[in-house]
């Protein structure tokens, strides 16, 4: 399975992946998912929001146990973020069938659409729509860098954009959702554990900073006559690093757009996107507030205008404690396939499990990432750790769906 999926959407120059929502690479990933489902004799369906489902047993029976993740990527992302959870879901089912497990509850495998938000700028679109965390009107206003709206992109890919929206009936079928994901950090590498359990997802958001100056000639405009928005932007980037470090949080300006974007032109506009995350809401508010105050002070000093807009925000997500403790019990019991004593750790990354947790009991498993690097081609996991993740997931699914 891994070998079949590996070349899909891979850029030969960077070695990274460009599997953006509702593109050709995304269609190839979706075709792969359907093939895996049908090969195993699972009932396959695509829901109104473009999420793919594969079912063993009748989902209408309710109290279903569901696992899976996503197959899309960030620009030049790694091979593991998302796909590891989907591949491991099918592999765990294969393992349980090999064990002769008898399911007393329906089992589902899901591929959520547009989790990374690389094309339309909002993460977890598929799960947000399903859970009602994104309204239909908000979804219809999403556009990509070429001005193509989400509805038009979905329609071009064969999806009905008029059907999108909350799906409470589907969510009511689910008794537990467990997402396996490669760790986006080095906690497991430092502790020496191949697998961990998530405790909570840090609050996080994205803010757009628009610095508006005056376009002018780079070769003839005196420095003292310039209103250059690049300067306060650069100083704000440094301020974000400083404030995050002081608070024990993270803050990153990872995307920037410049107008007119000429080598020999003083910019008229520098637009930068801040991504910030912290263990607690109070800390996050303090970091973003300090960054904004620094940005306004630097903008005034250079005679530049500034507007700040919050584009997305997710509060702290405490994953279901009872389900988390049940996972720990299953994986800590002698005689299971893994015999793990798994650590419990928080994460600064958002996930579909975090979105669904507002509607259904949700939990997460992490697989060790020896580099700690994520959203990059350097993202990795060893074959042994991936196998440990599959066995851990199989044990969990057996404990939940085959009691």
C-alpha cells in the first residue's frame, strides 16, 4: 500500500508532496482509497462534503468505531502526515482479520478531505463541514490563489457543491473515532517510545497582517523618503520569534505575499500570515497580542498602515478522557500485540480528530518521528515504528469493536 501511494503528487524537484484538495493528485489519492476499500470487500461511499468512507458492517446500526486520517498535503509536505493514518487503518483491519477477530460493532475507515487547507487557506474543511464547525456560506466564500472558489473546485472534481453542510446523521452513527498520525515533534524520540497517545490539542490560529506602504523606484527613492512595508514586516517576524520564545509557545510567519513584487520596486503591500500556538489560551492571547502591538509600533515608525485579521482559530481541544484512558488500558495490558506502556502527550498541531471531538468521542495515537520534522520531505518514521503503530491501532480497534 505504501509503495503504491508514495509517488502520487510527489514533486521531482523538491521531493515533497503537492496533494492539494480537488486537484489531479487528490483524485489519484481518492482513487487509491476506493480501490483499497473495494479490494477488502468494504462498502464504499463519499459523503456530501467529499469525505470518503469504507465500512465493515452496517454503519446504520450505530456505535461504530471509526479510524483514518487524510491524504492531502501542505505544499512540498512529507509522505507521512495524514497518509500514515489511512494506510495504517487498512493494515490494522488486515491484521484483525488475520487474528480472526469477531466484530460486534461496525468498523469504518475514513479519508477526510482538505485537512491541510493548502489550497483554500482553511484547515480541516471536510471535517469542519461535517461537524457544523464551518457554515455553508463560509465554505462558499473560500477561494484559492487563482480565484477559484471551493464550490467550483468541487464541482470540477465531480462533487455536488450544493450538497455540502452539516451531517449530524452520519456523526450519530459513530461511537468512537481514533486517528493515528505521525508525531509532529520529537517527544517520542526523546522518550524512546514508538507510540504515544494524545492528551489535548493546543489552541491555535492564523492571523493575516497587511502592511500597506507606497510603491516606488528602488534605485531613485531616497531611504528617508520611503514608506517601505517590508521593514515593519521583517521586524514583526523577529518580534514573533522573540515573544513566542519568552512565552514557551510557537509563532511563525511562514507565508508572505508582496505587491508589486518587483526586484527594483519598493513594495506597496506586504501581507504576512502568522501561525501561533500555545499550551493554553491565555498564553496564546498574550503572544499574539504582543506581536500585534510590536507590528503597529514598527508600522507607525515607517509611515506604513497596518490591518490585522484573524482568519481561523481553534480553541484548546481536550480529547475524550474516557476514550483516552481506554486506549491506555488496552495498550498497557499484557498479552496484546504491542504490550506497550504508552506515554500521553499534548500536540500543537490541529487534526480532524480535534474537530470531531466536539461531536463524538475522539482520540489519537502518535507514531514516533525520529527527525521531529513535519510538513517537509524530511518527515519520517521507521518501518518498525510504523508496524508498531499498526499493531497498536489493531489492538485498540479490537478492544473497542470486538469486546
